[in-house]
């Protein structure tokens, strides 16, 4: 019934697009034959199509950041921050590189655009981003340092990241299995942290996933995030076979359509499993450089999300293993009950299909430490300089990490001088200086096989 109903709505929508705005009312009067619900859906799709620039983000657009519409000049002081240069702009505002004069560090400042300042919904989304991100302290979530207001403009101060968005990386072609697995595991770790706090991201997509130059992943933009308790609407649950849906309720359809779960796309309740569907879309794109649900219009993509099974990733990329097909297609189940129950469960399945390579992990971990030692040996004043090997008799037991049970340390190796430990957890490979307590995530060797 849902497929037949959707096909009728899609057909009417496509025909209505060929009519002028003045002709559409009479056309819908006749075509909908008194079915008010169908008419509402068609009219809603027409309205969304006219707002396609904001409702449906095109991943075919250029990755180069847009220039700010209302630029803040370099050298201007915003509280303790000195503006250095623009980094990009979007629908909500602009982002600048700035220097924190108090702490002597570079940061990123995100300003809400002036034209959004008086819009209650935009302001609420901006403030929600700050609240949600600041409530989450995790190495795979972009850190929020500060919030404030300057000359009527709200701003968020975040850690400055060097690297590229996953959207930019996917644009260059499918990722290697090792690269895909590393990114997926780190996104899972970020989602676990958010979901454990009851926070659902609701806009997970490649543009909101950043990969630093060291390979560390940062999940960005919690502007649509909400706590599950805030999204409860008793009586409207999505079971994968709902026979009617609405796109017209104010505030229910938010996000980027191509990455929405079916329940989010129809305005039903969402929970952590909705984010896992979005992650499934991201995994699919990493493996194939193509979206699993496609269409020439917002209506076409919505119909695909609701009623069409995606192709297996391996059908589009011969390098994608069949085990990855099973993980991705399970994440993309239309009925939430048939998906993964948690990010930890999805991550565990990813680990399972990489298990054959685990026999080499101890050797590769040692190689990672050795590679860093070679690169940094003799570097005077280096923060990770390596020195003469001390006596083993001087070694004393000391706890290095405080990893929780769900994010265990899986491998570890000690540097030749006994002053630095390399260890692996779900975020990747870390270097920990025992004398200073400083820890840094490093890029793994090209052939490194994650658990």
C-alpha cells in the first residue's frame, strides 16, 4: 500500500511540476478526487521543491567553501579573539580562523549570519549546536570552547581542524577498505558518546564529518541534535510499513533528505537508530562514491528512501567485500527494528569482517612506533623527541589510559627509550608521552589493518 500510494503521489507531483502555479490548484482539485491527504502530500512536495537549495543538499556541488556574505575583517577583535581569515560560509553563517589571545592558540569561530539573527528557528538551532556539542567530550567530536555575542551576532568558538571533510574525500572516488574502516569506527565512537547522553544528531552526512591530516575523525554540526526525550510524539511510530505520512507539520522535517532515515523523512519519532541509517548512507558513499537513494527531485529521493532497496555496494565497487554489503544493508533497513540497535553493534560487525587481518596487528603496531621513532629521532626540541634507552630496572608500573570497557585498548607498544607508549583503541593509534602526559592521535601506516 505504501509503495502504491507513493507512486500516485510522485506521479501527481511530477505532473504538477509541468503546470504554472496558477494552474496547479485546479489540476489538484481534479486529480486528487477529494483525497485531501494525497493533495497535502503533493502540495508539501511542491513547497519543498521550491526550497530545494536548503531542504536537499546536493553532494554534486563544489566542495570549495563559499565566501562570507557579510565578512568580518582580518584583525578585528571579538572579545579575546583576533580574526585572521575566513574559512567558509553556509546557509547559517560564516566560519573564520582566529587567534585566542588569552591562551595563545588558533581557533575557529562560527558566526550566525545577520539575516538569521532575527529568525527564531535559526537562532534556536545555532544555540542547540553549542549546547549539544559542549555536552559531549569525546576525541571524535569537534570541541566547543566558548560561545558569545558581538554586535548582535551570536558566535561559537570551536577547535581549529586541519584536513578535509569526508564529502571532499568521497568526491575523489571510493575509499580503500582500511580507510573506510578507520573512519567508520571513529564515527561509531562519536555516535556512541552522543547516544549514551541521549543525543541524536539527526544530520549525519559526509559534509559534517571531518578527517584531520593525522586521520582523526571529528563529527561536526550538532545544530539539529535533540535529546530523545524531547522528540517523543506518542502514537506516531514508524514500523517500516506506514500507510500514510505527512511532510507538512512545522518543524518535523529537518536535515538533509538524502541522508534521512525513513522515519525522519516522514516526521515520525526518531532515536539512535535513525543516526545509524544515516551512517549506513555514509558508509555506502565511502564504498561506492554514489548515494544509495537517488532521484532527480526531492520527491524522487524521498520515494527511493521509503520504498526502494539499495544496490549492494559490491555491485558498484568490486573491491567492496560481501561482508561489508551485509553491514551496510543492515544499517539501511527501512524498519528501525531490523537495523543495528546501537553504534557499538555496528562497529563490532565492521571489526568482524576485518578479523582475518588481525594476525598482523602486533607487528604493524610495532612498525608504527618504529616509524615514528625514525622520523623523530634526533629532532632537538621535538615534543615527541626520542632519547637514549634507559635501564629496564628503572621501569615501574603506571596506568596510562582510562578507556572504558566499551572502548578498550586493543594493542600497545613501548618506545625504545621507555618514554612513549603507542596504543590502539576505537579512535585509532595514539602516542602518549609518559613524562608529560600528552597524547596525540597519529595516522597509521598505509597497510595498517584495524581491528
